[in-house]
C-alpha cells in the first residue's frame, strides 16, 4: 500500500489535484499496482480525506509552523501548550518507540500541531499488519501534509525524505 501512496504523492501535486477514486484506481492499475494494494490505498486515502475534512492548516506569519483551524460552525477544541498526549497501549504497540519518538520530535520542532498529529496517529492506526515502521510513518506524515495542501518546510521535507544513514556527521 505504501508504494501506491508514494506514487500518488509524487504524481499529484496536492490532495485536491488527485482524481476521483475510480479514476485513480484505473490509473494505478495501468501503472502495474496490485488490485489489493490499490483497494487498501484508496480506502486509506478516503479515510485521510474524511479526517482532514473541515480542518484547514495554514502557516504562521513567520512561516515556522502550521496551525489548524476548524470550519465555520464547528466548536473548536481548546488546547493548552501544557497539554500532553497519552498514547493508548494499542497505539504504543502499533506505532512503536521509533515512531512515537519521531512524532514527538516533529511536535517539539513546532511543525506538527496537535490537530495534525491526531490525523497522523489516526491514519497510522488505520494501516494493517505489522507495527508501522519509521519509513512508513514518514510517508503517512507526508500524505497528511499533502492532503491539507500545506507544503512541508524544507528542513521537515529533508527529514521525511532523506536516508539518515547517508548523512555525514559534523
């Protein structure tokens, strides 16, 4: 499924530029993806669309982070800077220490607000099978950014795309 998501990310500039599921399914099939992978990816993308519906993310004036806002008529959920996210045991098992640490890193870097974090966790929990690997979580984070129409900061994009084993320590 993740190969399909990467293909969609690379070939459609933003979530709203992506074709309807039926047409996307035909295009993915024409590119040689397995039918089961396509169905899983389309179901996952549908869940992503539902999760981001009504939530709009914009960059702060200084360009440093994204801020989530709700659609008109929705009651915003107040959040405190002192709030702490407690992960359920199912989330801990499915995400693992590396993924939870990476999410914490993104939050501490002020590039993953609470609303976006919850979408990332929701979509990670929607994956089947083994615990989510760090590389898979990075794809999920990129897809959440993609779906909201926000281009990640260059340093965030580097962190999401670069292979850390090829980096030279200074």
